[in-house]
């Protein structure tokens, strides 16, 4: 579904991604783990088009994604739930969710999407008219994920959904992501610093270090890897 | 007896202030849309208003609008100046403003603020001097018989031209607010204002959203100018006074809030008229700033500032 080949991104002189190749097959749950500054968010931004790569290719369902303007990429079925949630603070919860359905195809299914989002996160149904900027961190994350789902995506990209949340909320969020993946057969690309949780749920995992793919494998391979256990899994 | 006269004067100033305030409120809404959506520092807004006044003047005297008659004609002309200035704003954004705003300047010194300041001051100068060449320096006004007719409510005289302008201004402000609140484009504009990067992830073309916001803001302020033009004489330099009024109104209402800009503008109109009760006419703008400073002192967020946000 997503084929990234030798993708490089530079910020001025700094090389944030160095010839990274990543594959995501339809229906897969792919996790990308790695330390701060590894380039995980940069990779997501390159896929969404908010940073321009200095080399390499991105193919999505057989078409050259880099030729598609950033604002037209969501309509192809790519939803990006960004780092730090980035809800629209001065808009209500409902308006935030509806922004996810901005593309016409998603707008046509908005009513049904909203039902599914409320089923997944019932608390949001009670907070429909509250300004998203006044929600708690966990609630904002639910809005961010719900907003992504309102796009009726085929590929859901989540950038550190656990960041800054209490353990119980993190568990709930990971549960929901699993649920979305299984029940709707949605392809998931998850970036996480919580390597253990992320690798447990995934079919395929990548370890990104200082802009390079340091390791690839299925979840058993990675979870059992000695070096990985020491540096990321705290075992 | 003395006090009775003062009360009558006060009631008159209050009424005139509210009527004038309607057009002020609308022009502040125009600036508020632009500032709220793009955070662009725009000192040419008063000159866009001036263009709206001249567009209204020439439309009102044209054969085309003439068919609406002496009474409805000027108001129709003011409304028609909107689409014309919308197109002007579109062109201006496409050719110039977009080069100093949006994503591409986020990394520039001062977030592009300096470039915006110089550019819009420059555009303002060109419009003022161009206006001088094209329109001449003689003050003119849009003539309508309504300017010389009043309705009497008790002792208070309501100038008919001002009442028409007031009603039109409130109507347009309400429509603009409905558009921004409930339409898909309006939601896109607000999302792009809140967080342009996240808006892109939703599928919003942020540059286009900014272009729409800028053009709409120019058009709304131009219509406000056109409505004002039947009760206020103007020349190509009138924008300088009004850009100050507009910024005061927008800041007063709370930067970034459209409803705030509306109430801020109305307040400015009121203050300006009420000040004539106590102070010579020349001190009108000084009073505006005095009140402005007082309000900012007590409500630094503006009267309608946004709710505090968690980050
Ligand atoms: N806009 C930018 N300008 C300059 N350098 C940047 C920019 N964004 C990111 N970088 C740099 O690129 C590198 C990769 O950053 P990125 O945000 O992709 O890391 P990350 O893996 O998402 O980290 P984290 O886990 O902390 O979110 C870092 O060294 C960072 O400092
Ligand atoms: Mg990151």
C-alpha cells in the first residue's frame, strides 16, 4: 500500500532522514519506534507533504505520492493524527471531528463516521459543544484520533498518541487503536516511543535511529532481540 | 433646564454613535477576518476602505445602479463594491501578500511580520497616491436624499442614510458570521487560522483559505466604507484615520474574534460620538485611544478575547 524508498529529508544542513525505506501492506499494523530526534515525525510529515524530501520516492497504492499536493492527500485515504494532538483549540469538539471529514468523499459519510467515533469514545458525545482547547490531554487525543477516523481513511497514521498521557489513558488509547485495526481492517502506521506496547500490537516493526532504519522485523523478532531489549524495552 | 438639554444631547449622541458604530463594526469585522485567519499585519486596510468608498461613489453615479433610484441606489452601490474589492483582494494576495504570509515565511525573521509591515504600508502609499491622481484631492460624498432626512424618535433625530447604513452593516456582519460559523469553507478558514499544518492534514488548502479570508476581509471593509460614504465626506487619504479606528476596534474586541471585532467597532463608534458631548471635535480620535488604553488596561485580552487555551 505504502512503499517508501530511500527517502531523505534535510532541514538546512541537518539530515533528519537518510535513505529510509519502509513498506506498509494493506491491512497491516506497522510500528515505528526510536529515540527522540530519530526522524519519526519527519517521516510522517514527508508522507503528508508538510516537509519536502531531498531525495527518494513515496508510492501510495501504486501512485507517486510526492506528485500530489499535501492538501489533496487526505482525500486519497491517508489520515494523519499528528504529534502533540494539534486539535483546533478555538473550535468545538464536534467541529474538530467534522474537519476530519473535510474531503467530499468523507463528508458524504460524516453521519455514520460520527456514530462510530462516539461509539469508540463515548465521552466525546457529551463534550460536543466544548471548545477543544479546553479539553484534557486524553480527551484531546481522542478528538485527534476521531478526527482522523472521520476522514474514513484506508491508512491511519498515528504519531505518538501516548505522549503526555496517564498510564490508564494510554492503555485505553492503545486498546482502541487495536480495536479500530481489527474491526475495520484499517491499515495502521504507528510511531511510538513506548516501544514495548507498540511492538506487541504490530505485525511489522521498524526501529529508526538518527534518520536510518536500524532494524526491521515482525513483533516476535523485535521483542526477542537482545540489543533492542536493552536499549528500548527496559528489560 | 441645562441638564435637560444635556440629556437630549446625550441621547442624540448615543443614537448617532450606535448608527455610526454599525459601519465601524462591519469594517472591523473585515480587518478581524484577515488578522484572525492569517495573523498578517495589514496597514493597507484603511486604504481598501477608501477604495470601497470611491467604488461606491462611481457605481452610485453610474447608469447601471441608477435604475435603483436615488434612495436604494447608494446602498446597492455599496454592496456591489464588495465583489469588486473581493477580486482586488484576490489579485493582491495572489501576487504579493502570499509571498510574505503563510507557511513559507514561518521561519523568517519575526515570522514575516516585518515584510508584511513594509509591504502593506507600501501598498497603502501606492493606493493613496494613486487615488490622488485618479480621484483628485477634493473631498466628496455619496449623495442621497436620505442624508438630509431624519426620523424623529422623541427628541432624537435618526438620520435616514445612517439608519440604512446601520441596518445593512448589521445584516452583512450577521451573514458573514453565519458563513464563517456554519459553512464548510468557513470551518476550513477557522481551522487554517488555528493550526495551518493540522488543517493541511484535514485536506484544507491553506494558501487558498488565506486568499479567501483576505479577499473577504477586504470586501467586507470596502462595503462598510461604501455604507459610510453617504454620511461622511472622503478623499484618498481617509484610510489613515480609519486604519487606526479599525485596529483599535479589533484589539478592543480581542484579537482573533470576529464577534469581538464587531463589538469593538461598535464601541469605538459610540465613544467617538459620546466624546463630542464633552470635548471639541478635534479630540475625537484622542478619546478613542484613551478609552482604548483604559479597556486594554482592565481587560488585556480584549472584551471578547478567546477562552484561555490549554497547550
Ligand atoms: N523544522 C525543523 N527545523 C530544523 N530541524 C528540525 C525540524 N524538525 C525536526 N528537526 C530535527 O530533525 C530531527 C528529527 O526530528 P523529528 O521530530 O522527526 O524526531 P522524532 O523522531 O519525531 O523525535 P521525538 O520522538 O522527540 O518526537 C531532530 O534532530 C530535529 O531536531
Ligand atoms: Mg516526533
